[in-house]
C-alpha cells in the first residue's frame, strides 16, 4: 500500500499475526512498527483529527510493505469518521471550515485527476 494519511478521525488497527509490514514516516525515514502481542490495538490519528485540533495533533503518514517469506498477514481496521454533514472547524485554524462530505468528494476528485490524495492542503484558508 502506498504512503498515505488516513482521512478518518482515527483508525484502530488489530494486527493478528507477527508478520508486520506497517511502517510510519518519522524524522524523514520509514520506521517499522513492530507487531504487538495478539489482541494489541494500534491507534492512528487521521486527517479529521488534525483539522479538528488545528494541527495540534498530526495525522500519521504510513504505508504497508510486503514481508517476503514471512507468511500470511492479517490486520483488521476500524475507521472512525464524522457524519457527512459534520462541520470540521477549529478556532484559529489554518483550515477553512468544511464538511466531511466536502473533504471526501475532494479526495475522490484529486485521486481521479492526479492519482494521489492531496488532503487537507485543499482546505487551507486563503
């Protein structure tokens, strides 16, 4: 899976194996996230958490790399999103207020036009 941030408020990941493969971008380098013990949950903040917090919280740029010869990989993910009509705003934020539906539609349009998600940069105040 290519590098990206999640569009959700948060993502809860249950990795039910010891294969691994999840990597996060930290200080300009990709770092492996060691699989936890079975039943361990990992929580990533997404773009909506970043916007709601006015950048106080950051969405995590991550990717999944194939693990050669390590066996089957099993991960279960839960993504928490705001309602489509929810207005995403934070006083003093560099982002203009927008709804989750607007964000989702912009992401779809960007992927269709450029092949990639541009994300919150589309919602900067001018």
